[in-house]
């Protein structure tokens, strides 16, 4: 998808397809907010009020949205992307002298759908913890009333009403507003053929792979980062006596498999690579620009995999990544710069204490972009070796300015090309 710049003067209209009810608002504030954050929910509710109960808003500028919500343009764009990703918003774009957008709002899933969702349910638990999760679950639980001693006496429709003739009328067939929900979208192209070929035909009923089952498998594969071969093994353990997939068993087995390999932790939702609004402008074909693009377009896991020559990194190194992204909440491109700098200057090792010391400083310094991280890493490295005239075996990353600018140095060019080649697919 091409990068589209957002400007305060750009106009937008809102189409409200949500028919938001009070129970929907509760679900948004209590269940969605712990996942997408307060700003994203506030933006959704703000856009919903723009329509003033007439379903389509007038044209407004993004400057209006910035001033009325007290947010920067970057804050608004990040919140919008979260709403799009979680299925609450569709965005349409038209390029012109003044660019225009249409924002289509969709209904949140119900509390029941949320707590049975293969992704939302798990991520909510991970984000709020067991005590708060149980409190939220109990809040939306319907009280149980026993009807054992009661007899149902409800009358059917045809006993309550009679049909009669009316004057001929022309019934309108126009579009009527209704609640609309979005399914989660993925770019993931999951190999179901590989799954089918990995399962014994005498054990597995291929017909059970209908749309809802495939959707569940894709959701689980995304959330728990499971490849088709691993998924086939989990499906095999989740088959019933008829060779069909027991969906609840598959959920349970997938969750246990992930927890077993991740110190009993559950996954969370994160930007897979650097958010678009924190990336550099396109068109920078300098060496530095190409290196920054690598940092920005790869998730930390994929970046580290490339350093491992394409194989899965060790669990210990993956846990370091999780700590940087989930606990310190460093942006993906910043984590990638940190990985590259640490490996290059520390004999190709990720030492937990060493990397966490640097990460803590970067977090306190408010580093958000690859370029900022590269500048600070170079500055601190030079400060460290300032008193040493010729430090022994001094190894520095290929993206330090002093190396990038030495374009006539064949060794430097070789290092730059090696760096780029690692990430070419």
C-alpha cells in the first residue's frame, strides 16, 4: 500500500453504519479500550457524533478534528489505523488539490462475540490481567434464572394477528440504515493446502474446513505466530471421532502450545513494523535512506531472523525482543536499530543487561524513529571512545555517518551491500 500523507487542510466526511447503542458504547469503553487505547476510542466516538443522527456528516477539515480533540495529526492517524485494523472503521481516499477522505463507521462486536473471539478475548486477558478480566467478564454475564418450575405460555404470531386486505400501496425499496460489522482483514496468505497434505486422509474430514473454520485458523495463526506445519499438528490433536475439527479444542491446544513456548505468557497485539506515520518520506535513495527503510519495513522478529540467516532466533533472544516491544514499548524500527547496533558492537551477541541499559536511555530520551535512534547510538558511541585515540578492534555499524560518507572505501561499500542483501527477499 502506497504511503499517503495526511494534512490538516484535508477534508473528510463520516458515514455512520454503526447505529451505536448504549450497550455498544459499554463494549467500546470497557473491552475495546484496553486493546486500542483511549485515543482511538475517543476518535471513533467523535466521528460518530459528527453525523448528528443523520448518518452522513457535512464536510469538515482534519484541522477541525485536531483542535476539537486536542490531538496532533500523527496522534489522529495512529488512532485511525488502530480503528481500521480492529474492524471499526473503513477509510476511503480521493486525491485532489485538497485531498478528501470518507470514514465509514462500523458496529463493535457484542460482548458475547468479544469474549468468544479467538483474538480479542486472549489479548484483553493479556492486557488487563486475570483479576480485571474476570471482573469485566462478570459485568457482562447474564444472571441465571431457573425456569424449571415454569410453563411457557407464549402465543405464536398467527394467533396474535389476522391478515386483511388493504388499499394498494407502493412499497419503498430504498436503502435503510442498519447496523454493520466488519470482519478482521489480513494480508496473511495461509497455506491450507500444506495443512491438508500434512494430515492423514483416514483421520481428517477435509469438508470441515469451511469458511468459519478457516477464519478461526487464520486468526489463531496470526495471534500465536504459527506456521501451517505447526498448525497441522495442533489440528491433528483437536480432531473428534468423525475427523472434524473441534474448534474449542483447537483454541485450547493452540493457546497451551504458545504458553508452553513463551513462559506461560499470552500474546498481545502490536504494530508488526514501524507505524506509517513514524516512517521517513519516500524517495530517499541514499545509503542511509536505504538502511532506514530496512529498519522501518521489518518487524523486530523478522529483522532478527535475518541476522540468524533465516532460521528462528533462540527463545532467549525472542524474550529480549518481547521485553523491548511489550514492556518498554519501543517502536519496531527503534528496536531494529538497537538490535543491529548491539550485535555489531558486542561481538554479535545480544546481552540482556547491555541491551536493556541502552533501551532504557532511548526510552527516557523519547526516541521514536529509526533516524533518531541511529543518531543517538552514534553520538553515545563516539562519546564512549572519545578518550581512546585508537581503540582496539573497534567495530561500528555500517550506517554510522563516518562510514556512509566514505563512499570510496570498498570495504564500507561491501558492508553496506551485505546489510541490504540480508533483507532482500
